[in-house]
């Protein structure tokens, strides 16, 4: 199983504590901590993802549950009303995020903030977040990584001016979070609230 590079310090610390419990003879603590140590390995898994590709498609940037599909004003990158698809990742989902389209990063902004439940609507306004705007041959796409209730760091891999590929790793959010995708009217959303997505595999929209 491939592991995200950011996970190794956490995995090492969790398993070092497990080893201490075993060596000190704290058998009850060792058994109670073991599922947590296994979970932290699973949390940072980074599976290879193959799926449909093409400039006519918009692919899910995150594993999780579609919690919102709505029309909303997005003033920072699009400068107008767009469609927003919100995907909530719980602590058992893969948390490596992937680019939904190929193009060039034309906008990037980090905003510090609170850590309320990422599934809540107000999280898009109040929580720590990192926004990446991509220009493509079809139009603009904005991807926003939003920290969750227990998330404490958003990692975004690339800077403005970088050419990125659909399905390529975009970054990672630690321990529960959400990813929003903002699409112009030229894209037709193909998912609905309550559906589950797989990063780099599920088609969430198609360009008209």
C-alpha cells in the first residue's frame, strides 16, 4: 500500500507509542491503541487511481460524500455566479486530493480560519481553506480545500504558473475535511447530493 509522504512522521509516532506500551507491559493500553495505530496508516494511504480522462470531463478531486450541489456567487476567481459541488471526507476516506481537470494554475490563495464541521454550509466561509484556480481549454475551474473539525493542516502541492494534469495529486488535508469545486455554466454537473465519489475516478461534471 502506497503511503502519502506527509503521513510517515505521524505513523512513526503512533507506532512508537504502541511499541512503548508493549515493552512496558501495558497490555490493555497496547490493545486499545492498536486500532488507532492501524487507522493512522490507513488514513494516509495514497492509492494509484486510474479512471476516465479527457478535457470534456471534470473528475472528482476527493473521496467522500456529495453534501451540496448549488449555484453560488464566487467573486475571487470566476467573478460571477457558478455551480458548486461540495464533497465531504470523513476520517476513513482517502485524504489525498487530485486535480479534476488539466490546465494551468492561475490563482492560489490560502485563508486561515476556524475549524467547524466541514459538512456545514458555514465551513465554506469560516474555515481554514486553500483555493486553487485552474484555467483550461474549456473554462475556469476553482478547487477549494477546506479544513474540518479536527483537521489542522491543508497541504497544496503546486504554485501559480504550474501546468497540472487531470488525476494528478493536488495535495492533502489531515484528519477530516471537505473539497469544493466551482464550475462555470458551461459545465453540466453529473452528481447529486448523497452520492459518493472516488478521487481521480468519478466524473462529477461534463463540459457542454
